[in-house]
């Protein structure tokens, strides 16, 4: 399941970055007054988006690990009570 989540996050990141780059390119070609702002946003998102996706995947892994640890400890306590 974790590999599937990583693939989905990677695909979301690719779509966001590609959309931002295409928008910046189109604004540059058509000479919009916001082109420089979009270019700066593209540069910032090139760094921010992958970092945010890594944080989300890290949190997912940690939360998943905590849930499985609590389930395992619940079962071991029940086993001890039954003995």
C-alpha cells in the first residue's frame, strides 16, 4: 500500500509542477504583466512541492507505523490475559 501512496504523491507532484511550468511558458510567450511573478512561483514550487510531498509521505509512514504498533500491542495484551 505504501508504494501505491508514493506513486500517487509523485504523480500529483508531477502534475502540479508541469502545470505551473506550462502556465509560466504560456504567459512568457503571450507577454503577460504577471510573467515574472509566475516565473518566481515556478522556481519556488520546484523546491517546495517535492519537500511537501516528502513530508506527507513521511507522515503517512509514521502514522501507519503507529497504528500497526498499537494493533500489535493490543493483540499481545489479549494473548497475555488469555494465558
